[in-house]
C-alpha cells in the first residue's frame, strides 16, 4: 500500500470529534477505500484537556489552527472550527497557500469567501472540498458539481437547516414552545455555535449561496439573498396552515428568472401533499430542477456529528486519489458575475394573517385594498380567537392567488394605514410544489 494520507484536523467539536473517532475505529475499511491508510497526525482545538471520546495523546497538538495549517507535516487540512472569518479563514488560506488539499464543512466561510478561496486553490494547484458544508450528510455537492454536469438547472430549492426543520416539526406535531425546541436542538448538536444563524435563516442562506453558484455557474453572492428566519412563525400560523392544507417549512430557493437569479430563504407554506412537506425533524432535502433529468430530490440527515462526518470522510477519501474537479464546477476565473433578480419582483401566492379590529367595514376595506393592488384572493377566512387576540380583534387569514411581492407589500402598507389592524400583518410566501 502507498504511504499514508496525513490529516491535520482543526476543530474537535461535534463534527471534528466524530471524524477523529471514525478515522480510528474504521481505519482498515477507509484504507481499502482510499487505497492507502488515512492517519490524523495533528489536531487543534481551544481546550487541550477536554475529553473528545477518542485517544489523541499520540497526536501532535496545536493551540492555533493557523500554526497547524502552516507548519504541520500533512497532506490534507480538515477545517471543522466554524465561522466565516478568524481562525477558520486564516487557517484555510494558509493551507491552500501551501498547496494542500483543504476539506471543510464550513458554509459560512464558503458563502463569504468561497470564490476567493477557489481562486487561491486554482493558483496554488491546491484543492478545497466541502461536501459537508451543505445539507449535512446528503451528497448534494458532488451530485450538482459532477453527476448533473450534462444538465441545465432552472431551480434548486430545499430544506437546508436541520435545526429549523426539527423545531418546526416539533412545534407542529407536539405543540412544544419555540424556546424549548431550540434548547433540544442545541443539546443534540444540531445548532450552530450561535443559534441565531439557524433560526434567523442565515445558515440556510450560506448553504443556498453555495448551491446557487454550482447550479448556475456564477459567483457566490450572499448579499443578494432575501432572508427571513422562523422566529416570527407562531403556533397560530402552523395551525392555520394545517387547516388550509399546507405545512410551514423554512425553504431556501434559487431560481433563474427573466431578470436574473432570485435567491431567497423564508418560512414558506407548501402543500401538505408535496414531497418536501413529508421531510420532518433534522432531515434536510434538496430538490434540483434540470432540463434533461427532470427533478430530483435528495433527502437525509442534515446535521449531527456522524452524519456530517460521513460527508467529510467522502472528501478525505477522495483526497487520497488524484482526480480534481474545480471547487465550484468551473475554473474560478470562468464563473459568471452573479445577476440578481429583486425580491420585489418575486411572483407567487401569499398567506397573510391580520389581527383585525371588530369594526364595521373592516373586511370590505381590506378586500378593496387588495383589489386596488391587483391582488386576487383565493380565500379570506375569519379564524377563531387565539391568545394573541383580545376581545377587540379577530384573526383573519387571507390566501392570495399568484401575485407579486411588491403588490402584496404595497397593499399591506395601505391596509395598515387604514387603521383596521392591531399589530403588524404577518405574511408567509406559498411555494407551488408537486
Ligand atoms: P463545534 O462543536 O462548536 O466545534 C468547534 C470546534 O472548533 C471545537 O472543538 C472548538 O474547540 C474549536 N475551535 C473554535 N474556535 C477555535 C479557535 N479559535 N482555535 C482552535 N480551535 C477552535 O462545531 P461543530 O458543530 O463541530 O461544527 C464545525 C463546523 O462544521 C462548522 O463550520 C459548522 O457550521 C459545520 N457543520 C456542523 C454540522 C453539525 O451538525 N454540527 C453540520 C454541518 C456542518 P473546543 O472544543 O476546545 O472549544
Ligand atoms: N446548524 C446546522 C443545521 C448544521 O441545523 O442545519 C448543519 O449545517
């Protein structure tokens, strides 16, 4: 057998510790699959004394991931520290600068610096592999970068954050409060170190930014993504959605439109009968609409130590061979500039929940404002009172036919100004899915 593939592992948390355990426990299997032994020869984390569930005493320790990336005698630098900047960014840059192969699960890093890092990798004849960065264990990166190469993609969308899907599922099925669901997701190792990245939609946006580049051969453009998290989704919305035949999911969508590429992450009402609506718990799912193959859907665990380590291992085993594919599918200097489609031009159906004051003419006035803005209503339903409504208001749910985001926002501004509402209107976009 060839000489071992030497790994330097930065980060020994949920994913890093799982990876270290697997590399040790399955060394024979991985050696056969890689054609050479795989050894971790250097590690880095903050706390040297912490028990990681694996014996690391014979492995060289670095307090600083950057020092590991710069100095350790390694072939592959595995970055599992996290964060878009700081130690993760500096160490990855240092490793690529040395011409090493980098394996990372860090979507924040890629969303902010992916194109720059791809260029650096190209210049230094290095490689950057990131199967674990999007949708945890689901092999979506290789699928889009390699298996779908013969197709043109028109849309990629899915459930890309395990924490949010786990929380929405438990809120819906068990009626558990938002904060309690979040605490459980953190305890299970699903959430980011700062969970506002999950519930605010930013983690899903980081992943979407990477998928958009692979789908459309363009530069990564995180700033163009319209982002809304699940923090405003209430039990009342979930209940109303169910009664109307929908489920609420945090969806990430990138699609080609006539004006450019539309990227958005927001709570979405999807038909309860659709395939995506069946995706529960920490499971992620990614759908890709292509011209030759049609639509495919990949689903599987989107977070957790072993599920994510599974994807990291696939990159590590690839790194043992010699085949190289450009990180974003095209040579970095051939990526097209990102062309943005404005969110206000987005077209679709909308769910709108209003807290309407019990006043004569309120309904008529709301319906008139919708009509004035060219919005056709599929239904308008006065719902029973819930804990958010006192005696003076009634919850009212409107479902619109397809219209534009600009029209809905303008109509709601008028409705709010007319003085028939208490509080802000709540709006959830509806996605037409099979
Ligand atoms: P984590 O549990 O928070 O672990 C982070 C590790 O990095 C810890 O071992 C920590 O050291 C170390 N670290 C942090 N800052 C450091 C610094 N300045 N210098 C040296 N070491 C430092 O994170 P994780 O959940 O394993 O996630 C790692 C990466 O994988 C992130 O990019 C994350 O987004 C991504 N990811 C995670 C999952 C998941 O399900 N958890 C799934 C897909 C992708 P100490 O342990 O000593 O504190
Ligand atoms: N916090 C992320 C999630 C981890 O919940 O999906 C996987 O990227």
